[in-house]
């Protein structure tokens, strides 16, 4: 297997076939980034293609100062953001009461499958940008610096945003779990 840096060098030298290998390395990640934000398989497929076309056209601008995955992540992120702005995607409203009484211990009482289910459910209540920040930081395990580089936000803004979104998520999780408990009692 050819190293990623060598593939990039070959592409910059005109080897178009090398780009298909680079796509194979990053297509799942690009697809996941976009899908988490737009939540539409059809739109995701189209936008992922756009990302790779943009990457191919501008690969000569890639200087290698960051990882290639960070560079293409950034292209995917802004492609999804632009798509959402054009579509003016509506969000599920968040009730302020949901985030007022946060209890972090509640989630720890659930088994791993239930935790995943409730976290996935709670993420639907976040704005696409909030979902992506949480995903980049917690699921992709990128550093604050890498998240800042991808999103174009300042490092301090990333830190504050992650804390706020985390608190919001915990509130939503609490509300979802309380609603579930109330439904169980009623039935």
C-alpha cells in the first residue's frame, strides 16, 4: 500500500488514478461527516461526490501543514454547512426545561446499547453544527485544535461550544429518560 503522502504527491504530478486510492481511504469518513449533518442519504451521496471533486480540483493547494484527513474533513464540513444554509433546514425545537436540570449520573445507569440509543436520539435535537462539533470531538476523538482547524472557529470558541453542547445534550438525555420513565409508569 502506498503512503498517503506519496499518493498526494503523485496526484499533484498528474496521476489521476492515484486519486481513486485516496478516495477509498477517506470516503467513509467524508460520508459520515456529511450524513450526520444533513441526515439524508440522497443528499449525502451527492455532497460526498462534490467534496471529492472540490478536493481533486484544489489538491495542489494542500500544503501538508495538517493531516490530509483534516483538510478533507474541512471541505466536507463546509460543503454540508453550505447545503444546510441553502435548504434552511428546520430543527426540532428544544424545550428550555430540558436543559435546566442536568443529571450526569442518569446515563451511567444504562447499558452500552441503551446509552447509544439515547445519545443518538438526543443528537437529533441538536443543530447540525452542534452535532458535528460533538462528533468531531467525542466520536472522532479530534483535539480542540483540529476541530478549530476544520471548522474555522477559534480554539477558545471550540472549548466553550463543546462545554455548552455537552450540557445541552445532558439536559436532552435527562428529558428523554424522564419521558421514558413516565411512559413506563403510565403503561
